[in-house]
C-alpha cells in the first residue's frame, strides 16, 4: 500500500510497511531530486538519503536492465 500527497513544493509518496517489522518509507520528490527517509527502529532516528534527478533517472533505468555496469548517454 502507498499514499501520494501533493504539497506546495513537493510530492510525497509513502510506502507503507507490509508487515510489523517493515517501517514505512517516505519519498519526497522535488524539482531537483528526491529525499528518501525511513525510521530506524533500533535507534529511533530517521535515516535519510538524498538523490539528484540524474541518480533518479539512473535508478529508473536500472530497474529494467540485467546485471552489469552502465553509463547513460547524456548527448541524446
């Protein structure tokens, strides 16, 4: 299950944990990238990761590719 909320400067997607040990993941999408956050149940602190738009494009491409090393063609 997931939710989508449109805010003034971002879109927030929350991936709801599908079992009691899986914490929710919140992805906040901005014009220039995304911030991924998840509560670390062991420490009680939120862990965060920020991705640029180029990294998001690479991640999207990687979901459909086999194992290997790739470089995106930035010319086309």
